[in-house]
């Protein structure tokens, strides 16, 4: 990918695609992680004498303006983090009104555009919309790794019309995740959790030949356990993935680790009654909601001495404090590997879990992209990344 150093930005207006799809409640940003992640790129451009025009999506509006999906609440958060004024432009991103507003920006000034998904052609990668967006800048920088797997107008389409480069965040993400695919230091351990095998099957299939151990947790474990003939009660599982699970167990059984015990609940609730049971002997009417103590010990032991670790997906329903123990214990085990290991947390719920555990500053890299991280690790070419080459 072309880097920022390839662009002469002095006196130029730089259009930057960021990922400000942040959680907002009652008009207030709840987590500014994605905003702060963009700051190194923005500061480098501003220090280089550029004016900066930021565009991002937010939520899933239906091809037109919806107040609940406005990016307006992000502007004051960015302003505070950046330490300089940020002008929020409320007109549609591709409108003449927006174009006139950004053309008035001087060096060192920053504007945040309204949600690009308010433009109907954004997700269709409409060529005409791409050209109109390109008119807002003299150069284009993609720094939204979380959207790099989408062939959208503001992600890859604009690059056809402007000099372009990858932002610092995008470059860091691609480098960090590529290390998991290309000659990783060994032992190499991967932890895959979450609800469904079907969501992550391509990652599992692509990584299994490369790893020394793969620890399966969360809801997807019950599909594997049922495939082995275990009794899983009312635990979440996917019957249409049982044959796939059996094939993986047959081909890679020596690498795959499954829970040996679980914390089962009589209902899906924070205050449910619980009991610790073997993972393959969950009583009828009960469901596994977290890894049990023997599983936590076995998985923690499997991580000892690892030199490369990738973790994506919690080991239980960590949103409920009563079922967060397994996830928190694994976060602790990964963090305690220290500087001798290269440890990567792969976006989505895993990031929330590591943040809640208080161990975020003790891992090598935390990815800002859920779907993009997984697609890169599946071996797919990401449209945004390809466009920056």
C-alpha cells in the first residue's frame, strides 16, 4: 500500500475516510476508541499543512437522512481529542452546499461530514457518487480499517479519482494481522469464541493448518460437542454445521481443544440458577453460558509459552457478570504472556471483553475492525486495501 509519505499535502485539502461508527446513547458517544485511533493520521496531515475533510458511516440508515444516525454527536468528541475546532457540515456529503463549505477550509482546519450512508449510492459503490465525493479533496486517505472490507464509494470508489494513500491506522492493522498469516513465531495458539461456527468458519479453516493449537469457546463449542455425540441440553448450536464440525475434528482433532466443563444455567438470564457440569452432559432444559473451571485451567495451560496468540470471540455470555469469568480468565492469561509473545485481539466483542477485563494495555495489538479483521484472516483481498496499492 502507498503510505502517507507518498503524498504532498502542504496546502492541500485531504479527504480522509475514517471509521466513526461509534456507540451513541441519548446523543452522547459512549466509547471514543475509534475516534482516538484516527488521531495519529489526522495530526500527521495537519502538521504537514493540510486541511482535513472527514467522512464516515454511522449505523445502517436506509439510503437517506435519519436523525438517529447523524454523526453530529461525534464532532465535539473529536474536537476535544484533537485539541482544535471541528466544523460539522450537516448537508448531504455529495451536495453543492457541502462542496462550498469544504472549499472554504484553510490549512490546519478540520471538517466532519454527515453520514455518508445518507447518500443512496454509498453502499452500491456508485461511480457518480464516488466522483462527487472526490471533488471534496485534492487527495484521499483511507484510515477506516473497520470498513476496508466493503467496496463502497467512500472506501474504494473515491481512490479511482484522487492521489491516495493508506492512513497510519490502516497500515498498522494490515501489518499486525498479516503477521498472523506469514511465518508466525511458534508456538502459535488461536482462541475462537462467539455464538456461531458459521460466522467464523472460513477463519477457522484458514488458520487451522497454520496453528499449533486452536481453543474453541463460546456458543460455537456446542456445535462441535454435539457433533461428537455429546448432550448439550438447550445450548445454542447449529445443526446445519454438524457435518462440518465432524470433518474438522477428524482432520485437525489433535489441534482442536473443546471445553471439558461449562457453567450451565436454567435460563438465559443474569440471575439464572447455575451448576458446573461436563460439557458433553448438560441436562435437558439447561444451557451452557460460560466455560467451567477445568476448561479455564486447560485453556490457560495451553497458552503458556505461546509466542503468537490471536483471540476473537468471548468464551461465554460475558455481558452478564455471572458468566464473564471464563472470558476474563483467558484475557488475564493472554495478558500475562507479556512482551515475549505477540498477542492480537480481533475486533468486535473480543475488544469489549479485553477492555472490561482491564488487560487492554498488556496485549500487542487490538484490532478496530471486526468483519475486516476476519476477512483478512480468511485470506480475502479487502477492497479498501487493494485500492490503496
